[in-house]
């Protein structure tokens, strides 16, 4: 893949990275990966007040990371693209690897001194 342009990176940051900037929104994405849910079910599953979940869902919907489907009076949310979970899982693996390297560096520094 070629080097992205600054404009593309700006769009990536504004549309995706900022939407992922809150851990609760990432939790919502993982919950929706398990199954589509309405806001009350998400609030219950994540032990978070419904207004908070609604606010986060609005951001995720504005950024087209989640979609909605009306089911009678309820609105059911689902992932717009399940590939986002693979991206998040890759980021989590990078985090684990980074923490392991940092831990090893600290052990080596303490061993040397």
C-alpha cells in the first residue's frame, strides 16, 4: 500500500480515530459485534446509563461506524463494518506487545544498575 496523503490521514483521524477516542465507544462496538442491540440492551450489558450510551451511539452513527434498523418502536444498532473489530484486535495486540517490550526494558535496566 502506498503512503497515504495528509488529506487522507486527516479524514481518517476526523472520521475514525476521534470516534474511537473514548473507551466506552470501543466497548459499544465490541458489544454490537456480539449481536445487534437496542440502546437499553447496550446500557444494561455495559452497566452504563442509557443517556450516556445514546450520546456515544450518536457519535458512532454520525461517523458511519454503526447502522440502525427500526424494529417496531425500538431502534436496533449494529456494526456498519465488522472489520473494525479486527482493527481493534490488532491495536490491542500491538498494545500487549508494546507493554511487554517496555516491561522487558525496565527489567533489563534494573538488572544492569
